[in-house]
């Protein structure tokens, strides 16, 4: 057990309230409200904590490229942040594209600016996100965040972004998570009964290659890359845990990258009580003359089934490894599971005599990446 623990990268928990330091002219708009609290991977003036809070929040980041004995993969390009009130919390998660300082700056910039824009929008309209055209609201925020990033000339690259707000207005109203995404961050709910929902399962899949996140803000063009922009609203229960993840998490829940065949993935899915979808609902992709058995055949010819297999397999694995109840245990269990998938690859890279990692997911499962999740639970002392 000790050897396995030693093989895992160090987990960073982000900035807590006592570590947030003042930075000149950053987020002053955001902190005009006395009952707002700002935490996470952004530098802001020290806020006043919301009391009492309806939320428990935890962010974890790891450099999944390293065992902790090297600088490869630094600085970490994932960034997260949150703005907390007594009845709502704004959450943001960004994954800077590629590696290096420009990617890290892009993610940090997007998290900070988008939270400011959404926070100010809600303050001006007194939480009236209920009836608006959410697509238009979040589209405007994404475009304005992109513009601010594009106007910044100090080495800001491009990034994905997931931005949302979790409401809990009263005990009579069910909590809701309203959110939007550009790129490939994902949102899950681990329900009180142990089952897992993928809130982004129906979002468009437009990747042209493995390195294509499907959409980006920042240094891409005059306009943001909004190919897979999507907006959603999810109703939650008070015993649910919301989990926002970068691809460094869910790629290591991906059966293809774990060296499994599509048939292996389907067996695991059925073990968890899921039913295979009705092939007739996907038309000509299912016929008696062509039944692809490899991931590449599925990717090229049956994308709907390809996406379904991967999403359902990730849910099944999350249900197996998320056995605790506390936000701390759930967060660490998931992170240790996904990082444990890449032990062989990180050990290979730790030897300077080795070259590139062989492209063999059976011997070297998982994908090396920055690995970040942001978790949120409800407390029991709600108004």
C-alpha cells in the first residue's frame, strides 16, 4: 500500500481562506458584497466568508505528468475558483490548452473574469436566472471573457471553461445547478444512493482529434471557438455531491485509454444494471452487415454508441470507487483512482533513458495530464 501511495503525484488543495492574498486591482468588483467569499485558484483581495454557508466545497489538483520528482508539466494549466454566498455558489473550472505559462495564465484569466461577469449579472438582476434565455446569458459571458483574454497581451493562451451557479433558495425548492461549457470539462452528480449522473453526457461531441477539446476561449481567433458550447440546468437533491472535472480525471475513466475493448466496457456497464440502448433508435449505425468491434471503427462509424459506451463506463467506475459520504473522502477516492491508472506511464517517464511512452494502452493505461476536480456538497445547517 505504501508503494502505491508513494507512486501518486502530490495533490494540491487550492487556496484556503487564510492563503488568499491581496493583488493590485484584481476582482475589486467581485468583492463589493460583504457576504461574498472567493476561494480557489485565483488571486483576489481577502474576502469575508459567507456565514452561515449552505455549502461544503473542495478543489483538488495534481500534476499527472510527474511522480513529484520532476518539473515536467509545470506550471499546472488547470484552474478552479468559486464565489460563495449563503444561498448560492458560483463555480468555475478551466483547463488551459497545451502546456506552459500561457496555458496556465489563460485558465486563471478565464476563471477570474467569467466569475466576475456571472456574479455581477446575478447581482444586477437579483438571481433572476430562472426565466432568462440561459443560452444567451452564458453565450454573452463566454464572448466577453474571450474578448478580455484577447485584449490581454501578456502571454495568455487558450483554455476550456465550465461555469455555473448552484442555488439553494429554501427548503421548499429543490437545489439547481445552472451551467455552461466550452470545451471538454465535465460535470457529474454523485447521488445520495451512490449512483452517478453525467450532466454533460448529452453535450455535443465535436472533437476532430484527441487533442481537440471541441471549443476554446482566448488565443484562438477574433471570436471564441464555440463549436461545442452548451447550456444546461440540473435539479439536485440535498444529499447529492456535484463533481466538476477536467479531462485529466475522466480520460482515466475511459475504457479505451484503460486498454479495454468495447465489448469489455459493455460487460462492466451491464454489471452495474444499465441496459444497452435500443439499436433501432440510432438508425443505420446498427445493421446486420457491419458490427464494428474496435474503438476506431466505433469512432468513425457509430459515434453515438461510441460516446454512450464511454460515458456509461465512466459512471460505472465512479460508482465503484466513490463509496464514502464526506466531500473529502469522495474527492480523494476519485483522484487516487484516476491517478493510479497512470502509474506505469509516470514510472516510464521518470527514467531519463526511456524515450516516448509506447502507444500501448494495455501496458501503459491511462492518459497523463493535469488532473483537477471541484466538488460541492450541501451542509445540513441550511436556512
